[in-house]
């Protein structure tokens, strides 16, 4: 089978790779680029462990074909921390022990960061709804929600916080 040449940007770094037409974006990231932070849970779009951003939209990378990355911008867990250290969402997950085995954690953090970029002051129901596509089999969700709330507070410490019920993933569907 002939391989396809794909030019894409991952975490701001340009890549040119050869991939099989049926290869998934998840396989491209892990097997071709060595970015193994993105996890495979189910492989069927049900668990969210493989969540990445594709042109700033959340997707399950196990459901996206690698050739679809052509000319697109991919964001993975490896791109969440900056030169100054861990992103506040990552720090809060650690500080509040919002993880156990960690399989779900990269996807949850990518999704939570995406939420806070869109909605700086999400209320609890908005957080739970936004993260409904990310399943965790061991930690439970309360600590995850607390971590996202703590990150929101640190990122936006206004005393006049306005909590909104706004956009949900029904307006931002995964592909
Ligand atoms: S591995 Fe992609 S949604 Fe579960
Ligand atoms: S920490 Fe184990 S699946 Fe979430």
C-alpha cells in the first residue's frame, strides 16, 4: 500500500511524515512522531483518552485519519506546558490529586485547557458537561472538577466572577 505524505504542525512544530491511508491520527502521533503522551483507551471514540486539538477544536484522535492532519494544527498534551513550567491546569491536577493511573489525564487536561480558553469562569455543570466525553475509571470526577475550578480561579482571580452556563460541547462537537 502506498504511503501518503502529510505535512502538519504539532504543538507549533512543523512535521513531514509518511503514513498509511488508514492510519489514525493517534497512531501518527504515537507511532510516527513518538508523542506517546496521548493515550489510547477504547479506540472507538468513547473514552476521550486520545483527546487532542485539531485547529483548536477538540477531537478524539482515534477517530481522525492521519491524512486529515494535512495542513492542520495539532495540539497534544506535550504542548500544554510552557517554557516557564507546567500549565496551571496541570499543576492543579497534581496539587488536588485529580488522577490515579493517569490514562485519562492527558485527554482531560487538553479538554480542560480548551474549556478555560473559551469560558474563563465555567460553573460546575459547565465543567462536567464539557468533560463528559472524557471517562475516568479510577479517580472519579469530583477532584477533576475541583482542579479545573482551581485553575480557573488562578487564571482569572477576579472577585466579581461571573459564572456562565454558556457553550457546551453540543456547540463544540468532537469530530
Ligand atoms: S481511545 Fe479515542 S476515544 Fe477512547
Ligand atoms: S486516573 Fe485512571 S482512568 Fe482516570
